[in-house]
C-alpha cells in the first residue's frame, strides 16, 4: 500500500471518531445531572 492509502485510512478513522464524539456530546447535553431531559422539564415558576 502506498503512503496515500495510509493517510486515507487515518483520515477516515479520525473523521469517524470526531463524528462519534460530536454526536455523543450533543446527546449528553440534552440531559441534566439527574438524567432528566432538559427540554421536557417544566419551569418551576409555572407549576
């Protein structure tokens, strides 16, 4: 295999890893410390 093939493989692996990290962080940011969804939480002022 040539040098370009190795660069392509490394770039593909880095792209997959970065995509996984971005999706995971986006998913985790939707929950608070207690595991409740932030967007489904009712405001305590309106209760």
